[in-house]
């Protein structure tokens, strides 16, 4: 019996030509890439990209001196339906005010002004 070797797709073929010699060290060629510009696709101009606005901290804008744990109207804005505290990337608060909001929500929960979890529907 003759032994046969099978090349699996994960191992490179020994007969595949590899580019030899140093890489070109000149300026890159200018112009569009070989794949073409993105706008050359059919319907490329119809899609408009929207500008993402940077979220600003509402407490920095209002120059609030402190965040009150008794102010439920403000604190409910930073809690989900299930009772979780919204993260900074969603609420848009700065790090300092996000920490203050978290402490205020925890204090409001401890004295039963805010729920620890969302409302149950039975």
C-alpha cells in the first residue's frame, strides 16, 4: 500500500507561491483602491449617515450644586423599568455626576423612595 498525504485546508500548500524579495519601499499609489469607492455601489447616495451628537451631562449644563436623593422626578430618569441604574454611556452623565446619581439612587432605595427592582405584574 502506498502512503498518501492529504493537505487539509488549514495547512498551507507547500506548492503555493510566496512573494519573494523585499517589499516595495516607495510611496503608496494614489487613487481609489482596487475594490472601488463605496459610493459606486447601486443606491450608494441614498443612504445618509446621521451625525451622532455627543451627550452632555445635564447636571454640568444646569450647574447643579448637588444631586438630592429626595428628588424622585430627576432620579427616575436614570433608572430603567426594571429598576437598574442606567450606565454613563447611555445617560450621558460625566463620571463625577454619575457617581453622585448612583449614590443618590442607592440612598433613595434604602429609605424606600425608589424600588430595588421593577414593578411586578402578577
